[in-house]
C-alpha cells in the first residue's frame, strides 16, 4: 500500500540528486504537496534555483536514470524537465529559475507595483509558500524573507486598475468579446475570451483580499475561501463555464461583473472610470 512517507522519501531523494549538482543553489517543493492539498493525481513540483545554468547533460542524466518516460529542456513556460518515476509512476515536474531574475520579478511586483493581466502575484505566492528542501548558502531563504511582507496597497490598486477595464468598461472588454463570439457561433473564441475574463476577474478578487494569487489549479476553491467575495460567485462561475446561449452568457457576465463592482465599492477599491461618451451633436 502506498504511504505518504514513501512520497516524502522520494521527494528527499530528488532534492539530494539536485543538491549533488554544484551549480544548484536551492530546491523547493511547490504545488499541492506544499499546501497540504495533494491527492492521488498530484505531481511533485520542484523548483531548482541557481545563479548560473544547470548543465543540460546532468539534467538529462537525472531524467534518464529516474524516468520511465521523460522530457528534457521544455521551454513552453519556465525552462523545465519532466518525467514519470520508473518505480512508482509519480509524475515529477522540475522548473529551473535564476535567483537574480526571480528577485527582479518580485521587485517588479512588490516594490514597483507593476500589474499583469491575470496571475500577477503567482510567483510571490510560490516563493513564500513553497517548502525549501535544500538551500546552499541560504540564498533561497533570504529571497523568501524578502518576499514575506504585507500585501502592498499600491499593488492591489494597480492590479485592479489594470484588469478592471477589461472586465466591462473598455472597448476591448472580455465580456463584450464573449458575447460577440457567441453571436458568431465561434466556440473557440468564446473559450479563449472566457478564460481571459476569469483570469482578470480572479486577479482582482485576490488583490481585493490582499492575498497572493495561488495559480490556476483549484482556483475557484481557493477564491471561495477568501473573506471578501461576491455573493453567488461560485455558482455563477460554474454556470458561465457551461453556458452556451448568448442570453445566458450575457446574464452571467453581468452578474459576475455587477457582484465584483459591488465588492470593490464596499471595500473602497472601485477604480476611476477611464472614459465616457460624447454627447450627441445638437
């Protein structure tokens, strides 16, 4: 019978394998295994930090030795390697990060309050919540200490200010794009714009709660546990994802947006309007 202690032994062995590579400065465990939400389908998500690139040949040797099936040097998102452990079948997802670049990205968000369209504070959440497994010289612990701070008010307002216009107000607002795509029968565009709408919507929700964004997995459950959320949010999001008719989509986009606006008003975070309408000529 598979035991949690077996997983911990595997995680420790993986950390030791990376610690044996001189270029590796630190290794941390992220994802559901670091937050206590792991289930039978959960991967092992490792973050490998260094000041210089970890040699590809050593990465490949590790993947070949441990993996029944493996991929080395994926560059779809962060540089990474993946494999299924030969002995257990557990999937291991390794992401490589430069320590200085990670610090620079945190400074961009935490010190300069530069917002993105969706997922602005995911790296911050990862750095402060991942479990450090190995830390040569304490550099990752120092980075986590730098990142552990109260949520900056200026950052919350910057995230809301950047994302809110694309919820409803601007010409390119995602809600309007969803309805236009539905009217054209363009199911792919409906899916893309709905994902973008929800990315901005949840970035605002987490910013309004002064909570770092946990990433896309189990996002609705994480959001629903926050202290300040719009009434009916869970049900409306689930209905939005299954709705097909233009009328139903319009109703749900409006319900989600109206609820979000009421929440921001209650929290005194409503953004300034950026535009208006020109009165008709006399």
